[in-house]
C-alpha cells in the first residue's frame, strides 16, 4: 500500500503563497498527476506567486479529467474507470492531502462557529458534530450559524431524509434547520427574517434560536451573487455570512465545520472570502459522517476523492489570485 507523509494544510503556515505552493507541489499530487498521464512539467520549478499561479492554471486544466460532476450535484456524479493501482494511489494521496482523516480544532475558543450545509447527510451530521464539540468542552463560541441554501432535494436525498426521520422535508434549508434544532435541542425560533424570489438563487432566510445556556444559533439560507443564474455557492455563502450575519472584525477567529473530504476546498474558499478581506483567522475541520451518526455512514471512493482534489486545486487557484491582488 502506498503511503505519503501528510502535507500541511493551507493556511497553517506563515506564508499563504508558500502554503499553496507546498500543497500543489507535494509528492502525492505529483505522483497522482503522473498516474493519469501528466508530466512533472505541469508543476514548474519555484515558489514565486506568478509561477505558482501558472502551475495552478495548468493543474486546473489537467484535473478536468477528474470532474465527475459536470455541473450535477455530488450524489449524481459519475464514477471513473480506474485501475487498481490508480485507486490505491488516489486513496493514499487523499489521505496525505487532508481529505480523509479529521483533524481536531486547534483552539478552545472561537468568536463564531459556522456549519456548512449541503446534501441530507451534511445537514444532519455536521450540526451534530458542532454540537458535540461544544457539549464536550472541546470548543466554545458565543454564536453558531448553520449555513445552507434553498435547494430542492435530488437523487437519493428523499430516501435518505426518510431514513433519517425527516420524510416531509424536501429541501436543504429545511433539512439543515431540522438537523440543527435536533443537534442543539432547540425550540421555536426567537426571530426570523428573509425574502422570497422567483429567481433560482434569490430567496434567503434566517431563523435565530437560543438554547438555555444563552448560546445563539442561526440557521441561514444565503442568496446567490448571481440570483438569476444559479443558487448560492460556497463563496456566496461565506460573503453573505460575513456581511449580513457575523459583522466580522479584524482579529476574530472562526471555525468552519464540514465533512472531511471537503476540507481543503472549503478552507480555500473561507480563506479567500473571509480571512483575506476581513483579517480574521479561519480554520476548517471535517467529520466522518458515520462517526457521528452511524445510520448515515457514507463511504467515499477514489472518484469522489479525485473530484474533491480537483475542487481544492480550483479553490487554491482562486485563493492565490486574490492573495496576489492584495
């Protein structure tokens, strides 16, 4: 079995460009590219920002062959036809690049914890993990926000919702609200706001709760930055969270909660949309769904890891471009 040394997460060093250069030039990624017919020429020779930007441009184009979604939701993605050697290498690279094993939070206190929504499992498992982190005394923050969108269920999501005990729910926001209320033991909201739109990404909502300890919990569905074209993506959600909900101030610390496989890509978006413009410290931690709620265990295969390695490459490309503009 192939084993690589772990690659430090982007955002944990003193030099963001250097972090991106190290991750994108690491041995596991080089070996992965070679296994799919790529040349080491794709990586370039140095760590300067412009050259790393060109490296990311080349890797973005190369990794198109790993895109199994083609615009579809993740649960509707295709599966790649891989050899056993390729499968083994993909899993080894994914482990080293930070997509497999959860890493605990590095701090005990944060100014804000935000939980990212997604498919049905995410809407239930991630709030449960955030609540457990707080209940166990691992972390604390005065406010928690679950961030999602008004996205109708698709594929196997209605069946998963039924198995999870929420059969009447047909969209992400309501599933995230149900998962958050259950995880934190919340009653009725103390405040609500929002707007309804006929545009694909124009509707937004916020429900605010408070538990007996005084912890404030928001469940929010963000609008899209291009509401006529699509629903909100991760970057839209972060930007709206910063401007509408959190009112971020320089020097604050934030903890994002997602699923382990998505940590690198979603950390890249958090650094770009929150850390760079607002001067805050952002950390993203992941969870294995079955570790929190065994009934919602979700094995990930090589095709899914390749898709999310590609997402991370694209996320770091956008992050570096923003860093070089600053």
